[in-house]
C-alpha cells in the first residue's frame, strides 16, 4: 500500500469516528424531546375535565344541548359581580343559574338538576352518587320554561352539572357539563405549560443539530494522484 493511500484511509476513518458522537447526540436530542413531551402530557392530564361537554357558547349565546333540544344558560355571581358567565365560575360564593327552554316540549317534561364533584367520570359517580352530590333538585315540570337554580360554593374545585329530562312517553335525555369554580387559571395553566415546553424542546433540538453538523474539513477527500504515474502525452485537439 502506498503512503498516499494510507493517508486517505486515515482521513476516512477519522470522519467515521466523528460521526459516532454525532449519532449519539442525535439520540440524546430525541430522548430529550420525548421527555419534554411526556411532561407536557402529564401537565394536561392533571386537570380533571378540560372539556365542557354539552354546554358552550354558540351564536352569541350560552347554550346547553340536551337531546334534540336546547336550553339557554346564564350564570351570575350576585354578590361578586354583575357580569354573566357561561362555563367556568370565576369565583366561589353565591351562584345563580338560569335555564330557559327554547322548545315548548321541554315545558311538558320533568327536569332534574344535580351538581356533583368531579371524581373522574360517570362510572365513579354512579358508585355512590349521593356521596358526591353537592346540590340537587328533584324532577319537576316547569310550564314557563324557565328554571332558576341557586347554590353557594364555599370552596373552589371541579364539578359536573347534570341535567336529566324525562317525558311521559319514555323519553330520557341527559346532558353533562363539567365546570370549575374559582379555578379558571388552573384550568388554562397546562396549556401555557405545554406551549412553553414545546418552545424549549424545539430550541434545544436546534442547538443540538447545530453542534453535530460535521465541519467542512471532515468531508472525505479523494486520494492524491500518484506522482510516479505517467499519464502519457496530452491528446491533441482535432483539426
């Protein structure tokens, strides 16, 4: 083997050695990204119920969808503010909920109202519904279509409102809407945590990839031509 070939082989081996830590850093970046993603998912899972079920704003009004019908929902905190709320209750204290039926058929049906602690799902609630119930109104008909429901929330937390409507012909519709009391910031905090972790993960991966890019001098070079090799006379251009 000539000295020039040996030198070229050494250069190629050095390039391969540089690629080993580069692959290791890439694997570390992926592991770091997945770790941050896991923390973000754990932050989201820490909130018992982020979705508001069948209650939400639509067409400029707060509406509760129950079976094929709709009830307009309005919430008040008379002792704290004159502002209305639709979903989460911003503070503890005396709360008034008003439900107005849009369809006449709801006025001829029995309406049952219940508020329970959010214990992680309907199945857990039904294990002992009375133990988790904090407010209840028995089934009753409301000929005017308007239902006023009042309760005092002494402590902040997560709850579920349950409206059950039954008819004389076997109809039974249930609408569930999770909500929070005095926990609005805690409910939105996981969203900001997730966004923050995503930005940090993207920045760290960007820095890692900048560091593992091989320098221009690390690229393999072709072996130098043999100085003892006679290439022969140069070809003459055709006339």
